[in-house]
């Protein structure tokens, strides 16, 4: 079966303990993995204040799942979202090739320099005289 790239944004009730939020996230992840999805990334944005109340909550815990999956998994995932009372809102979209490419570029740009550059580093040489002058000025 052909797989497609998806992104699913989930808003979890922030009134829960951190452990309960992690259990909800792992439950979603388990559903995806057990049904043949390849979870690429789970991006936890954390607790954020909402612009308006959602199911009597002013704060929500945002989590973004990026995964490759067969199309039949999405119906199971949406059903889980609707039945779980701790999930306030959700949105799942299919990513086209341009979006996947842009996400990869953004991921590479956000990496620290040491991870993106080759092993050999260019170190700028500082003349010893300049270092000595700096230490004398401080004294």
C-alpha cells in the first residue's frame, strides 16, 4: 500500500499532569506505529495560552506529529482524537513533496553549526601579540 506524508497537530488539555500528557502522546504514537506508520518527528511545543476558550480551557499543550503512513490509518487516528476526552482539538493534513522538502531544509538550518559542517573545522588564528596586549589592558 502506498504511503503518504502527513502532519497532525494535536491540542491536549494542559490541566493534566506532565505524565498524563506524555501518556496521551505515547498512545497516539503507539497507534501510528502499530498500524504501519513511520513516525518521523514528534514536536512538543508545550503549554500555550489559547486565543479563546476551547472546551472550557484557556491553556493547551500543543504537539505536532510528522509521519509517513498508509491512507487507511488516518480514519483510525481521527477516531482516537474524537473519542479521547483529553484532546481538545486536532488537525491532520497531507503534506505534498514541496512541504516535505521545506521541512527538511528548515531542519538542516536549525541544526547547530558543529553538526552541519564537516569534521575539519577552520579556526581563525589570533596573533599572540594581540592576546598579550589585551591581558595587559585588563590589568
